[in-house]
C-alpha cells in the first residue's frame, strides 16, 4: 500500500471515530437544556433545573483531563492506535446506556446519579480520543501539509454536532412534544451503538504512525510523559490553554447554549433553532480544512490570532440580531451560521496542528490532550452555566453580557496565540528542542 492510500485510510479512520465521539458527547449537550432539565432535574424554578442539567454537562469536561492524562500516557508509551480503539468503546457504551436510564419520576434520585456517572465515562473517553485522532493524521502527513491533515479529524466535531442536532430536530419535528419527551430523544442516544460498530471496524484496520514506530524501535520513549511535559513545556502549556479559551467558549455558546437561549428566552421554535445549528455545523465542514491549509501557508499563530479576534467580536452583532429580530428566521439563522460556521472554523481548523507543534513526539499525545482537555473545564464545561447565570443576572440585557464574554475570550486567545509564536521562535533560536516553524 503506497503512502498516499495509507494516509487517506488514516484520515478516514480518524474522522469517523471523531465523528462518533463528538456525536455522543454533544448529543448530551443538545438534549440537556430541552429534555434533561424536565425529566431528570425537576425543580420549581426552570432556571434552577436548567442549571442542574448543564452541571452534569460540565462534569463531562471536568473528567476529560483525567482521560487525557491516562490515555495520553499510554498513547506515548504503547501507541496511538490501541488507545483510539479503547476510547471509542468507552464513549459508545456510555452513550447507549444513557438511552436506557429511567426518568426521575420512576427511580427518583438514582436517575440524575446514573446520568452523572455515564457522563463521567463520556468525558474520560473523549479526553483520550481527541489527541489520538489528530495525532494519527498529523504524524502521518508531510510536514508542509500538517495543518491541513490535522484539521481533517476536526471536521468530526461539526459532523458530530450536525448529526446530534439534526437527529434531535428530526425527532422533534416528526413526534409530538409528549412523544419526544417520553421516548423520542432516547432513539438519538441508541443510534450511537450503530456508529460505534462502524468506527471500530475502520480503526482496527489501520497501522501505528511512522513517527511513533521509530520511537519504539529506538526505545526513545520517556518513562513518565506527564512529568516530562510539565518540566519541559510549562509556558507552552499555559499559552496553549489560553489559546483554547475562545474555542471552548464560542462553541458552547453557539453550538450548545444557543438552542436553549433561542427557544426559552426568545421563543424561537425548537425545530427552527435545531436546524440552524445543524446548518451551521454542515457548512463548517468546508471551512475547517480551508483554514487548516491556510495555516500551512501563512503560519499557525497568524491565522489563529486574527481568527480569535474576529470570532470573539462576531458575537456582538449576532446577539443583537437575535434580540431584535427573533421572529425573522433568516436573520436568526444568519446570526448563527456566519459566526459559527465560518469565523469559528478559523480557529478550530488550525488548532490541532498548533498544539501538536508545541511538543516533541515523546510527550505529544500527553501534551496536546492535557492542554486541550484541561482548558476545557473553564473554557467549555462552565460556559453554559456562566451564560445561564449572566442571563439571570442581567435579564433582558443578558444577551449583551453573553456576547461580551465571547469577546473577552477572543482577546485572551489572540494574545495567547501571539505568545505561542514568540515561544516557538525562542526555542528554535536557542536550539533547545527542535520545534516546527509555526509563526
């Protein structure tokens, strides 16, 4: 098998697995604000029940660093491929089990406890999945095309979100509200079992990356990748987590929280809101590799710097349109699709290669997993809770507060991207550790 054919197979294996993982993970987020708050977290105040539902959503992000450290360690010691198979199985089983959990009215407090435990398993599985998926394509790709190929598994996020919101939208449209709440939403979770079987079959038929195979052959692995990462790359870790800030905040505002905001606060029809997110996720599939390739030509930090600023500030006109024209479906969709499908892709496309460039192969799985997953606690997991709290605190003007939060995140990430470029240049000049040119 020639290198080109092998690379295509690796890309497809990473993409299909990433799609399954993100479908599973964000299906929970899509359903949390419209189903779980009613069936599993009943309360006299709908704001309280929504906050409780989003708290279990956040738990998945809190446990992702644990999964990143565990699977990153063994991925750097044993291999990328075996960890990818294991993480896919964990995510698939946990998501399928969510479909079977009885409601609060049937088993009482054990209902939210069961959801919490399964959400923890989801977080651990995804914590190891992302790093392995992007590493497979990054380490197989030619150095001059690593931005492009590392961005391709990132499309799994938009496809997974598209499937999650699309399936829920289809069920919401075809079923009555009573049917949807009683059993319809469970079908979306049960579908995960079929997707997992497809992903496992494909991933079992790929090989380990050449770069890691050389490390194993030369016995160049480090004993404790996590310790080596902390001692060698402390500044890169902090800068990477700062760069990740806008990614987590913007995605969870526009891809997750927007559904609850539009339907509950602005009274936009649920199906209309879900279809808007679905359309944005679908269009994003074309822009993620575009910006990944652009980062190969213009430099990773250059694209990420300007992408962070534009993405963050785009929340202001988006929320203005939502707050002033909630009855105009075209404007509601435009305010969702343009910032989310286009601008957000300018950071998510080059992000994988940006983080991979930070670390040497011996600690790369651990490094990128830790940076991406640990920062997800405050950048992603807390975002729906913060947005709900801001809306409660500022009332009718809460939309402006949420948009300003997105803008703040964009500024932080832009400055962090500039710092990453500065650190890379210093390392290259000092010849301390060979670092690819990323700025």
